[in-house]
């Protein structure tokens, strides 16, 4: 049974895609850059901001980041909303005494956690600013486990990208993949996910079955009744 669960943030706990698209497009207007579609945004959510902008716009300028932080970042936070199953799941996990953490490729994920009202659930929050390397390196998951005082054998990491699964694998922990982001079910399994689900509403049955054996690729976890 897992005693510690660490979550990714964007597209795992929250739908941030529309807020990110809106604020990127407002920056694009200011800086004369091309507008971006939600489909483009979905391909870069989970990447460090510099890497994501290079992928979308072909380059990165520090002045863009300065403008983004000064004029648009607070609006992005205000537009981020937890997925429907997030708060009920976190309430239940907290009642069960499971230690909870967040490991996100955002520079400082504590700020959007506060904005969404989710910060209260987590005893450890680790971002890019806290470790030498972001995901897919295992550094932030390893640090989050250290901050929580837990070990890898009883820890589960939950995320929506292939880099999430790779980071968990290299940190030596089980991983739960979500199809709410940009990764396909079979690709998440191929990277080593222990289970793959379509929403957090399918999460609790996995804990209740008390088993750690992986499902076969293509096999679905049971939905909450």
C-alpha cells in the first residue's frame, strides 16, 4: 500500500491549458509573436517555460519572460481550475493519512497551488527552482520524498506526461499515468507506468485493491461506482 503520493501539477491536478493559451497569446500580441492554439499548448505543457516557448515560437528572449511575469502570470494563475475529481480525491487521501507532495516543472509551483486553493493539501512542494534538473530527471521526485521523509518503496508518482513516467522510473517509484495531458495510454505504459487512468475519479479503486502488479497495456482501471 502506498503511504506517500506525489503529484505533477499541470493537467494532472488542474486544467491549465486554456489559461496558458490565453496568457501566451496576450504576450504574443505585446511582442509581435504568432498566436498559439490550444493544440500547440497541449504539446508543451509540462516542459520548462523556456523550452516550451522555443518549441512553439522557435526562440526565447529574457525580455519576453520579464513581460510575462510582470503583466500576465497572475492572470494565468487566476484562470487555472482543478479537475472535477481533484478536491474530493485529495480530501479522501488526507483523511487516510497519506503524505502528499507536488513535483512540477514550474519554477515555483507553490504560487499556482495557492491560487487554486490546493496548497493546504501538500506537505512538500518542489519545482524547477529547487533542484539542479527538472523532469525527466528524477531530482524533484527524490527531493520531494526526502522532504516528506518517505522511501521509494511506498511512494507513488502521478503525472500526465511521458517525462513524468520517466522521472518516476529513474527515482525508483511506481507511477500512475493520466491521459488528461498530451500522452497516449499505450505510450505511458511503454515508459513503465504502473497504471494508466483517464481521470482522477478512477484513482481510489486502485488504492483500495491493495495490489501493485501492473495492468496489461490497454487494460483499464475500474471506475468509481
